[in-house]
C-alpha cells in the first residue's frame, strides 16, 4: 500500500498520466483528489522512512505497519515476532524521530 500511494503521489506532482495505471488507481485517485494537499507530505514521509530504515530498521518497519497497514502495536509485535513492550518502545522512537525529521522540512 505504501508503494502504491507513494507512486501515485509522485505521478501527481509530476503531472504525468500513464493510461495503463489510471484504472487500477481510480480508488486511490478519488481519495487523493479529496486530500491532494497531503501528497507532498506523503512524499516527505516516504523519504524520511527510508532514512529511518538506515538508522532503526525495526522502528521503520513498525511505523510502516502502523501507518500503511493499520496494525496496532500488539498486532505488529505478533507479526514481527517481537515482545509487545519492545514493539511499543520502537514505535514511539520511530514516531518521535519522524516527527522531528518532518518538522525540519
């Protein structure tokens, strides 16, 4: 889901349309049209997630599961085979790191 949203956001900012992609992305397009002001934020989030992956891959993976997958900390912990406490700490660290990084942009 993350990649679909990021790819769509990139295509919107570049003002390019690929006719082959329009049909599968109609649902995403509908949502993005309603919230087009969020597209730059989505691209920034993707960029910052890539940076976080270099520093703390576990935290980045938890953020991705939370933001793009809609999983809770407990569900993410089970999925990744982590202790729930560790997952919550890593999630808080990742959220704080991203908040700081995004506010500097």
